[in-house]
């Protein structure tokens, strides 16, 4: 397999979906820079996984809520690798009603700042260098919370602030696609209930009753939650097999958004 000599910046790369994406790109020969801030107890596992596949990588500890630090992150990537071709905008902060209960302002502000604002500032800092690449790719990772909000079986999963932020991401995707064209493709992968992202492997999922979990799965046409591998495959498709796609949203939710709507038998009719 031909090696890809591009450079990718993956936000939230220390574990879960971000790490899965970073490892897959590294296997393809992409040089990867991965940011982290929380979950530092996972750092050794991340480094070991990258070393095991012989990745050419850079890890950056940074609080992306401090927007004055973001340009420095981009400059570290450029100093190390000399270019930036791919941005995986993976940072977010979800607020579970079952975890946090009624909103307080601090939680609301944290969700909006992490899920929406940080993405904006990272994109602004990265855009000139993505354009220089001539074949830049941005993937915004979002959530079906932007469609469903606090309704139905996911009422215990999605809060209003997080949902509003994710609806905002779709607007950013469209705006950025216009700004990046024609040299930079910007697309969005909108996740449903996925392991380590509102699904198995999260504290909130562990707090749900078996009935609540079953209701979510039963509302999903594929009758299961998603996996990190599902997300990684979609990311690889967008980067390598979707050259004509920009400003688009891939809803990777197993059919949750469509679930719960019964198709009734065809009536006999009157003619």
C-alpha cells in the first residue's frame, strides 16, 4: 500500500474515537499530531499504541478553551512536520441529564465553549496552511443531539446546551466549506450513540437503567450502538474516497434519527 506523506492534526486524540482515528491515519503513513488535556491517565496507553505501529507523531497537551494557545498548537505542528493537510475537529464536551441533572451556567458554558467555540478557533488558525496543502481536509465530528435534542429515549443523554452546540456545528461545516473552496474540503460526521461517545464505555451509559439502554437500542434501526471502528471507517472514506464531497453531513447513527417511526401496512384503497 502506498504511504500517505501528509500531516494530520487530531483534536482529543488521547483515547476513544480521536485515538482510533489517529492510529488508523498513522498506519497509512500520515504524520499525526494529537492534542489532549483531560484523561492524562490514558497517556501511556496512547504513546504505547503509537509506538507499536511505528507512527511519526507529536503529542500536545493544551487546553483548547484558552483560545490564545491555539495558534501555538498549529505552529508546533508546522515546526515538527512542515505542513498541515488534515484537521480532525474532534473536541467536545457532552452534558448528560442523567449525570449533571439541571443545568448550571458553568456546565452550559463549558459545553458550548468546548463543543463549538474551540472548533472555530482551531479552524481559523489552521485554514491558511490547509489551503497551502492544496488538498486540505477538515472533518467536524458532531452528534445527532443537534437533531434530536432532549427528546425520546435520548432525553437522558443529550442536554440542550450540547444539542444547540451541535446544531451550530452544521452551520460551521457549510460556512467553512465555502471559505475553504476549492483547495480544502470540509465535511461533518454526525454520530449517534457510539462507544466512548454517549455509548458503552462512558460514565453516563453506566448510569442508565437496562430499560433506558434497551429503549435507545430499540430506537436504532441497526439495533446496536456504534463502535470506534465504525467512525474510523467513515473518516477514512471522507479523506480518501470522497474528493467531490464538501459541505456535507454523514449521519452515522445506525438509523437512530429515523427509528421509532412505524411503517403501517399498505391500506387496501377504495378503487
